[in-house]
């Protein structure tokens, strides 16, 4: 129970500090909601995390919100130029996968790092979740760096 309470404190600290940082403005430019992302990066750097269930719920809500935003115009656009967008998406994803695999091979990167490179370069959150799930199943030791830090 103590671990859950601590994790939830970390979550709310990230949200609170991130929202506060997002309100800062310099010459009319502010981070907005991206302040939460930067706060989470800092907390993660120092080894703090939230429960996997909370991360999964956050991912689900993010994808749902994107769907709500893009949904109304999606089908209208897809009927007009759907084939072009499908071909473009396949080329981008395929090229990204090929370059990530080539980079991983040439630099002898771990599968986890190569997957992070691929999903980060394409900024595809659902792909990151899928890759992490596969890595946890296939190579749990390379996908879970936190357990290695805890053993040191």
C-alpha cells in the first residue's frame, strides 16, 4: 500500500509541476501541456515512476482524445484521398523501421534501445506501447532497466 501511495504522489507531483511549468511564458511562448511531459522526464531521470496500470490508462485516454479530435474529418478525408495516405504511411513506417534496424545493427544497439529509437523518431505513442509490451514478453531483462538499477 505504501508503494502505491508513493507512486500516486509522484503522479500528482508530475501533473502539478508540469501544469505550473506549462503556464510560464517567455516572449509569448509557453510549453502549455507539454510542461507535464518535461516534468515527467525529469522525474523519470531520477528513477521515479508511476504504476504500469496508470501509464496504460494515460495512454488509453491520450489515444481516445486524439481519436475524438481527428474523428469527424477522418472518414471524409479518407474517402477522398485514402489510398494516398495509406501508401504514404506505409512508406514512412517502413523507412523508419529500416533505418532504425540498420542503425541498431551498425551501432550494436540493444533491441530495447532500437525500439525506443524507432518509436521516438516517428513519435508514435501506440507503437511505443506495443513495442514495450513485446519487449517485456520476448526479452524481459532488456525491457526492464529499472530492476537492474534496483539491484546495484
